[in-house]
């Protein structure tokens, strides 16, 4: 529901703030006071086209803000959460739209700058605005289908169908992808097999290149490595003045020193450890020297192997890991070629099964829609008769496409609402022949019939009462009042019969302040309501009898709730 509305510098509105409740609201006031301007503002807040002409003269910007509460578990809340525009437990949606004379209008949804198309895609699930000039959801083929499904209570069947349809489409896509891959790979099968054979025969091993480079470096410098290791060995062990010999002399002195001063015993142990480490190092150097050899053939083999690896890297990938990955990928592609036909047959079988399931559910949907169409058509016709459109005819046409290409996201059916306002005139698509006033009454009839099933929480009627009065106006008011039990309803009206039935009554006034015309909106108390209904009844001549009639109408409306 709409909980709060704020408008600033919009048309002849300088500042307006409105806090809203549940139920049936009416807005009344003299012609030209600005009632429809408020509807224009709300229209912009749900994605209507912005124009700088809406900005109040003398201002650079117009600012429109609205706060809505939505069901925490509803589809709108789920979608907003998926798009990061609503918290996990959030139920409040705040829309802010700024119109600028520069033409750079801005739109915010819960504080986030939002594209207009996002808001427009949400609008139909939040507010229905019905007036003389607005595009109305009832004219949308999708909305007509949705309304029929809501009346026919086909939600579960439709959901099952949509899942089956999506499964079928997914299977078809997988088949198409596999066919394309098979066709592409078959065209280059020889190349795939050649590349895989080349990599397979290379017998690649993880870490091989690094090991080869180290071995090559060692063989390439074998002479120098031999000289260095021999020199180090001689210094440690081989020469007469070797380090190990010198440490032996030091050890003898440590023993004699410890025999005189026992506190030096640990020093002998340190010397023994040093001698053992030097001895170990000397033996390792000797073994390393003995292991070195001039192996020009082995070096050539390494150079050849490294060169082969470099060529493969240039051809298939820049790293050793990329070569191994490419080899495995080629193996998978070849395996797919070998098993692709079998896999494609299996996928096609699954796709056929999925299509069969979707077709069964689509046929069930079609039957239920045809049945619901007759019922909804009859109910709407009854409502129109009560709204002084007894000569009008209303028809719901459900056309089912049973061809192979007939399945669509919502089934096989195309739903079209058809209408004829005058006796003897042919039924035509509703969007083509209904006037604004007729369309508003059709929508009121539809909303009345669908009161419990329609998911749009807010409905706004702008002058839905155009061209009616008397008993018809009273009937219309009762319909709107009843609708307010299921939706938050706003109605701009000139009829006291409708205004007297409201749960909440606002009056819109146009006044002059500081030589500027401004619009003011007041929420009326009981006394104010009586006075306003009396004005609507009697015009300028508001007599005691008129006031009593107004009081009686309001009282009668309360008693019948």
C-alpha cells in the first residue's frame, strides 16, 4: 500500500504531503483545483514519462517521493531482493524522482540510483492507474491473460507448465549446442587428433622443464664445477695443510686444555662436531666431483628436448601447465566426438519427453482458460450492466495455437478482451474501441470480479464516474467501497454518492498565496466531510437541507459497512 506521498514544485503544487491509510480514499474539489495533477505525480513515480513542463514556474527541480509497504514474501519483494534493492526482511519501498530543467532527470529506488526501465517493469505489480489519458494495464495482452488466470485460479497449473516449458527449452538449447559443437569438431577432427597425438607423444610430465633446465646448466658448466668442487675438497681434506688436519691439531690442544681445566670439556665436543661436519662436506664434494662428467651427447639430448618443449609452448600455450591442460582438453573433445552421436540421441529423447509434458500441461491450461473465460465474461457483463453499460457487450476470446510452434512461455493461448459499447456494433479489441470513461468502468467491473485474486495492491481511478449520476453513481460507489476491502483504492470524483462512501476523504483546493496559485490537499474530519459532500450536492447554495442530506448519506454509508 501507499503509505506516504510528497510532492514539491510540481505544476501548481509547491509543497504537498500526504499520509495514507488502507481502504477506499476519495479526492474531491472544484474542477481545475489540481486533483489530476496528484495522479500525474503518482504516474511519474511508477515510471511515467517525465517532462520539464511539469516543473513549477520559477523552480529548477521538481521532487516526487512515495513510500510503499509490500508483503515480505510476495513476488515484488523477492524480485527487489534479487536485484539488491530491498533488505532480507524489508517491506518498505521508497521511490524518489527528481525532474530537472537540464533534462537530466534522476530516479532512486530505496536510495539507489535506478534506471527508469527497472521501475517501469515493477509498476504493473504495484499500482493500477485508470483515467482518461493513462495507458492502462487492462490493454496489455499479458495483463489480460494474467487476469483470466487469476479468475480461473490456474496458478498451480500455470506454474507447473512454466517449469516444464523452461525444462524443454533448456533441453532444446543443450541439443543445439551439442549439434553445433559436433558439426564444428567433425570439420576439424583430423586437426584435433593430430594435435592430441603430438602432445601425447611428447610424453609431458609436470616439472620436467624445470628439471631439464637445471640438468642442462650443470652439464654445460661441468668443467668449472669439477674445478670448484676439487679445490674445495683439497682445502678441506686433500692438502697437507687442509682444514680437517688443522682441526685435528686444535682438537688435541682442546683435550690437553680440558685435562688441566675441566671447564673446557664442552669445547672439545664442539671441535669434534666441527670435524665431523667438515668431513661430511669433504665426502660430498668428492662424490659430486666424481659424478660430474663431460657428456656432450646427453647435453645435446637435453637441448633437443627443451627446444621441443619451447615449440609446443609457442604452439599450444605459454606454460607447461597450459600444454598439459590443452592435451586433456583435446582428449575430452575427441571423446565427445566418439560418443557425441549417442549423447545427442539421449538429449533429443529427453527434449521430446519434456515437450510432451509441457504439451499436456498447456492443453490443461487451455481447457481451464476457456472455462474461466466464459465465467469471467459473464461476471463482467453483469457488473457493466449495473454500471449503466447494459447495452455494452464484453467478450473474452481465448485463441489456442495447436501447431508445433504454438508453445510459448505462458502456454498455447492468446487472450484478447473484446468490447462493443453500442448495440449492433461488432466486438473489437478493447484497446481499439473503448473510451477512457468506458475503460475505467470496465476496469472497475474487472476489479470487482477479481477483488480477492488480483495481486496489484493499489488502484487509482481518475474520474471513473464521468457521465454517470444518480442510482448508477451509488452502485459505482459501492463497488469502489467493496474494492477497498481488498486493495488500497484512490478515486477522484465529482459525485457525492461516491464521496459519501469513502473511508478516507481528501479535498483538493486551489488558493492564491503571495500572488501565486498553489494547490493544497486537506484530510477531512467528520464535519469537513459533511460540508464537502454538501458542496458537491448543492454547489454554491448549501442550505440546511443540503447539509442534512449530506450527513444522512455519510451516516447511511457507515451503517451499511
